[in-house]
């Protein structure tokens, strides 16, 4: 037998269920790579001399880099592998900052689960918090996804 996808189905996402990711340290190399990839060379992220003159007094990671890492951490959990149909929406509120060397992780809480018009899929809403190594929130977000429903056994349905 070949590899089986680990993804959970719409039915598995009970409201209030919480999923916890592994953690990852954000490095200067991550920030430099993200600046190059995105074209966002804001000096708050890339210029130490400039950053030292700000109230923060140091460079910080891009907020969108934190979100990109969060999506990676979510996918590493395996719960979306092979069962995600679409990401419909992400609402993002930045509530803190990620400094170079911070270690971040995510907590995903199922907020809502709704059936769709198509019997093969449903909509799941997650509250997703990005937390640093001190368990302080740095991003509060909501993700809405279309997830595959568990295949129905056609013989059992007859």
C-alpha cells in the first residue's frame, strides 16, 4: 500500500478543538530571505542603524513572514494534508512583534464548522494565535478553509 494522506476531514473539526504546532526560531537569515522574496526592504526589518533609532531599538521580522511561517507550521501538523480544498480567507491582527531569535508556534482553535451546498465539502473557521517563546501572542488571526468531507460508503448508503 502507498502513502496515505494524514489530513483530517470536515467532520473531525469539532468546535473548540485545539491543535498545537511545533515551534520554530525566526532568524536573521529568514528575514533577509523574506525581504528578497517579497521585495519588502523596509528599514525596520533590514537596517540595524535605522532600527536602533526607533522605539523598538532593534530590527524585527515582517508580520507577513510570521504568517508565512504559521501556515508552514499548520501544514507540518498534517491535519490539512490532502483534505484542504481551499483557503477562503485570513484575517490578521498584529498584536506584538517577532524579534530575531524569537521562537514561535501556533495554537489553532476550531471556532465554527458549517456544511456547504456540496456534500463532499464543508467550511471550517479557525482562530489561529501565533505565540512567542514566552507564550505571548504576537498575531491573532482567523482562517476560513473549505475542507473535504469524509467519503461516504455508497454500499452502506443503500
